[in-house]
């Protein structure tokens, strides 16, 4: 992409996303630097620094465990990687590890999701268009995780962690990958302060809950959550708060305040879908529109 195209794209992004809780990158050299960071493999020093970083995570359907409940009683602000990542990055071996490991199952489900899920295919195309092409081997890692979380986005090394011991089936994998790719997309397009600005994290969590299908009618029925008036908004707010509490050592009240402050603008930021994809049909239509965007603008 030429420097002129990059400048045009920055102007286009600025005009659309100026209402979100963060500032979009303004200079082309900043975008090129981010692209290099995104594509470069993590060094040993970066991998070791994971413990000092932070992760935007997708909470498990079963809700917070005992450790998370204890965190709700904490009143000071902290930051850590969650779920805790193994120092060696080596998955634990089970009884049938020689035949079919949980890591192999995770890798197969991930591959199917990347190839077939319309939410994921749109996000992958959008990230490539933004200069942050996703590589399966570089940007995804299947690992065993502590607690009940299903996955997370490790911003310190630009990598999505999939909790192979907690992801139960293909549909669950697709939701987790979509959720984390929304974080990755935000990481690519904007200067998100994941580690010290809880409002930035709250904005991305609101967007991820809103756009990933976390709050679809089917999922809410399985959770035995029902409502008529603005139920989707209520679900998005609740899921965003749960995700923040999973990765930040703050009180529930602080998390709720952060979500409330950014909710209106971030809930209405539907990029790159252009709409709320309530189901796969909506996501397919959004993907088709995204693929045809250049043809549309060329005819204006």
C-alpha cells in the first residue's frame, strides 16, 4: 500500500472512529511501526515480560471462580496477565496424549474457525486491510489456563491465547476467537492503553461483547437469561464488566463506572462489521459489504 493510500486510510479511520474512547493513530510512520510490531515474532525478552503485561480476556460461560470473587473485594488498581501463561508455553499432557492431545484438538477447532466462521473471516480481512495480517502460527497460541477463562489477548506480544482446557466445543471456540480478534483489531487500529487506562479496556470489552455473538439470543437462552426491553445492551454491559474483572484487580464498582463512561460511544462503534452481527447471516452480509467497499467508493 503506498504512502498516499495510508494517508487516505488514516483520514478515513479518523472520521469514523473519532467518537470512541481512544485516539486513532494519526501518522503513517506510527502505523508502519505498529505493523512491524504486529508481524515480528516475540523475542525471549518479550515472552518473559508476559508476566508484567496484561491481557484482555473472554470470561468462561460459567462465570468467575473463587479467585475472581476474591478480586471483587480488592479496592486498589492493578494489572496482570490473565490467564496465567506457562513459562515454557508447553501444554500439559493427559492420559491419551499420545493419541489425541487437547492441544491438537484446540488446533483443529481453531483451523476450522479461521476457515469457515463468517465473523472471523471478516475480522481477518479487516486486519489485513489495516496492515496487521494475522498468521495462525504467530498470533494464536493454544495453552492450558488457570481459572475458568476461555481465552485472552496478550497485548505485550500481540498474541491471542486460547485456553484449550476450558474451550469445550467448536461453537465455543468460534465465539472466543471472534471476541479476541475484536481486541486484536482495536489493538491494530488505535493506541489502546491496555495496561493503565481501564476506560480503554472497557471500550474494547464493550465492542467485543457486542460484536462477537456473546450476547446472541441463543447464548442468552442457554444462560437462562431472558429479557425484552434492551436485553442486548444489558447483556453487553454485564459481559464487559465480567471481562474487565477477569483481567484487572479492581472493584466491581470501578469496572461498572468505566463501562458506563464509554458505553454509548463504544456500543455504537460497529467497525469493521458496520452493524451489530446478531447471527451468522448478519455476519455474512457484513463480510460481503466489506469485500465490496472498494467497488462502492470507486463509483462515488
